[in-house]
C-alpha cells in the first residue's frame, strides 16, 4: 500500500538511473536524514549521541569500506582494522607535524595514507584468490599493528604507545560536545556513503562486480585486472582509514594500536556478512546488529532479570543470546539483513495483489 | 469553622510542599564497569567480586557509610575500550548525585575516559594499572593511580634483585631480560628500566611477546643464549603460564623470574603446574583470609542465607579477590573522607575527588579497618596521586603464594622526575595549566 508506485513513470534516462527511483524511498530517506541531522542532536542525550550513535556510524563506515572490497569486488580481507589503525595514527601525526592543518584535511590525508598502504597490501590479490587471499591480508593486520607498537615515532614517543587525539576545531568552531561530534561524524559518513553508492553504480563499480562474479570472464571482456583490484583495495582502505581517524578523534579520544586488533577486523567482517554483501544499506544494518545488539542485551538483562542473579550469569547469557541471534538471522537469510529488507520491499510493492 | 478551613488549607499547602520537595534518597551510587567474560574474565570476576562484597558488607554491617547506603549497577565492558566508554556514559548519571567514582580494571579504558571524566568531574581510580604519569595530580586532577604504579613497582623490583645479589653495587655487569607483553601495558616500563640500567651498570635486553602470548619458544631460546641473571616477566593473562612452562622447557630457573602483579595470581601459575614452583612475583597486597576484614566479609556476606558475589567459594582470599577488597576499602574510605568535609549525605563526583586527594589511611586506620598487612598506609595529596608505592614479593610453592619480603619502597628519586616530565608533556600537548598545589 505505502509502496504503491501507480502513476510514477520514468520519462528520462536520468530519472530512471537515480539512486532511489521510487518516490516513497526518496521521501523516507530525506526524512531520515533530516531527522538525523536536525532532530536527533537536540533530543539525544550525551549517552545516546556519544556512546551509541557515534560508534555505530563510525563502524558503519568501516563496514562500508570492507563491503566495497569484499561485497562488490569479491576480495576477502581480514585487515580492515589495521587500515583503521593506519588512518587513526596518520591523522594524529598529520595534525602533530603539520602546523595549522585543518582537521578535515587531516582526515582526508589519513584516508589517503591508508589507501596507499592498502594498495601495497592489495598487490598479492593479483596472484591469490579466495581464502588464500584472506590469509595474506592477515599479514597487513599483524605487520601494521606490530609497526605501530614497535616504532615510537608513530606515537610521538609516548611511553605506553598510545595517542591522544587533538581537539577538533574547524574554522574556529570547537566540536567538543557529543552532539557536535555526532553531527560532524554523521556529515562525513553521509557524504562518503553517498559517494560509495554512486561509485558502485559507475563504470568502476560495474568492473568490480564483474571481477567478483568471474574474474577470468571479466579479463576476457577487457577489464584491466590490476587497476580494478587495486582501486578496490585503495577505496576500501580509504574508507577504513577515515573511520579509524574518526574513531580516535570523534569517539575515544585516546587509542592504542591494540584497539584495532584482529578481533576488530573480524567484527567488521561479520557486519558485512550479517548486513549483506554488496549492499550499502547492509553495511549500516550489519553495524547496527553487531554494535547495538550486545548493548541492548546488556541493558535488557539488567532490567529484566532480578537483581540477585549473578553478574557472571547475565554476562555469559548475553553472549549466548547474541550468538543465537546471529545463527538465527543467517539461517533465515544467508544473504544478510539487507536481503531481508529487499524481500520485504518487493512484497510491499505488490501488496495486496501478489502474483 | 472558618479557622478549621484555614487550618485545612494550611495543612494541604504544607503537605503539597512536602510532596513537591521529595527527600533525596540517602544513597551513594558507585558504578561497576566490570568484565566477566573473555580472556581476562578471571581478573574481572575476582576483583569485582571482592569489590562488591566489601560494599555489601558495609551496607549489612554499618548501613552503608555514615548512614548513606551504597548502591551499584554492573555494566559489562568485555575489557574493550569502546564498550568501556559506553558503560561510562551509561552509568555516569545514575543515582541521586551521579556516579561517585569509576574503577575499570583496564588500562585501556582508563586511558580512554580520562578526558571525559575530567570534563564531567568524576574521579577515576586505577589501582595498580592505568596511566602512570597521572600520579602527577597537578596535571590530572581527576585520575588516581593509587597505591603504586608500574614505574614505582619496577624500581622496587630492581631493589629486590639488588637485595638478592647482596647489595645495589653488585648489580654492575649483571644481565637482566625484560620479557614484555606487546601492548601499551607491556611497554610501559621500558624507559624506567633503561634509566636504572645506566644508573646501576647492569645491561637490560627487552624482548617482546606478541599478544596474547601463547607461543614463546623463540623468545626463550634467545633468553637461553643470553644467559641472563634475572628475567623480569611483564605478562598478562595466558602469557604468564606459557612463559613459565617454556622456561622450564629450556631449563631457565624459575626462582630467577620476577613477575609483575598481573602475573602474580593463582590463575597465572596453576595452569603451569610444577613448572611454576619457585616463581617470584611482586604484589601490592598479599592473598589469604587471615585478616580481620576478610572475616567480617565472610561473616556478613557469606553466611546466614546471604549469598555474596563469588560463585566459586574457593576463590575467597585469592589474590584477585583480595585486590577487590582493597579496591572497596579505598573507594569507601575516600567517600568517608569526603563526607567528613561535605556532610553525611550522597556526594557528587567532584566532592569524592576531594576525598581521594585527601585520603590518609595510616596504620591506626588500617587496624580499625582490619586490613593491617593487607594494605599499606596510603596518603595522597594534590601533588601525589599515588600515595603509597611499596610492594611485597611472594613466591609460589606449588600450592600458594608465600610472602618472602616486607614492604619494599620504590625509588621515587628515579620515578618522580620521569612522571613530572611525562605529565608536563601531556599538559603541553593538551593545553592544560597545571594546578598550583599551594593554593588547594
């Protein structure tokens, strides 16, 4: 009913190729964005903005980065957290060593440095495929973490090897409250998500998908393997790098290389798998599932179970329920939450007259 | 009749006023950002078990602190920084006056909340972990790495080695290996060891073990080639038993391995079996149940149908559990100190901070608390947020930890200048003007 498209005809090619061809989608997305920008910062408190929404947005961005590489270009990687680390430490060092650099430029620079490192670690993908490539991407994870711990230059000789991110000031405006940092994070994530959506609909994105579906066939029809695979690595690492810089600057404030360990890489990979491979929406749904659900379960067990139930029991129970839900959703729809949404939408468009 | 009406009106007015101004609950909220799952759950369940049991005992025995009941709520951090920050934000505003004081039992989370807590005016206590240079209270007014920090502990270790060798002058020409966990925590003592090596004339070799440390063959082969006189084990979690087992395999004597206090619990040595016999660890408190305060906890919390926080009662009196009791004592005494100044009512974080800074637990107070021998005297100040600094060394005999030294004080002539230098660098990086302690 709400998805009835009667009367919506596309009369131009550009109209047919827009991101959201259905009017209801356009309205819903604009309303969502407007609410996120203009309503949430005013009604959300410090806890919701600073501890829930900011990390959710940042990890969505990292998941989006990995989704470009794994979901669209078909290259499995277990090194996303390492590229986040590169971004965080690059932004810190750029701010530290370049006098008067704007934070936004530092974030962009952090993304570019991460993209450069990603290119290097993407080189094996020209020879190795599938699980074997995943194993070589572990090299990125371990060697980057090792280098950041080993060489004190990266942390400006901090004895414990941690960095304290500089304050975010843009054109004299201080982003010092959770609400302001949330708006900044949201703006960056929204812009990059829009760029990603357009990128995957472009020639580059179609080349990635061709490589993903069958790389020999793609090469035969003239898609350059080297350039296609390496751009996927570079763009993916750029997104992860910006996410890492935001993690350090807009969320935690103080990070150590261990904040970006293998577990974080797995976490991001799970977001992509549960959210839906090859879907921008899936990156956000997956991040919501992996980031928000454990917190929700923690709050719920404390609220629902009587006070005398031991803390160890509730903590372990949360993990059990969380694991169960992962199995449930993957059994229900192996292609992820985004696919569930898509199926629901298809049904709604035909309702009430399914074939 | 008219007067009656006025009287009724007055009573109604007064009654209304009384309802409009609810009496604030006499409750002090203490957040428990604990971790009970994951690789470090043994530490989390033990320490937070002891912490909660001690507060529970105060509630049952004394009706809280001076009549102010203690309340708490747990939040699972999984020892992860992002979850820790989430817990901080979730719990900071609970209770009638907000969170009194945070304890995270995680160096990473403590680092991550320093700026938030300073802005929110809530003190963060990190007993035996956390940011070492926060001992300089002029730069870090809201952070309290109480009792002892890693650098202090490290100088005490070198003193202990000197004692064993027969004098500090005998250290000249000796070889010491620093086997450390490849993390911020593990790296923290490298500069202070280098400095002491220069001062006393021994050589120190730093060897890193990558996290989590369940594979150490190559490191111990390197140690066998170096033939060091002592090995300092700066381990955490699974790294500790693996180090001891591998040392046994390459034939390095365990009684020449000295661990930090995060290597010195029952959970660190039991998995290594006989390979751990003889291993020495530093600690800022002993284990055991032979203290009056432990008997009180046993009496009030674990008897008469009341059930304490521990699930496995065998862990009562273990190293981690006693560390929790100590954490409880220090937090409660800080609130008590602050109440003496601000009144016997629920206090804000800012007021509890004053209590922490003016904390003075002397021998007499320790005796009253029933913690003589469990805890060392502590006196914090605006300048010094550490307040103690001494450690005792214990040796594992295969069944229990036996204390083998008295309190060995740290060498503040080495540590304090390093702390001030590091804190000054932090102040400069963040544009903080250090407080003037003469005006506090």
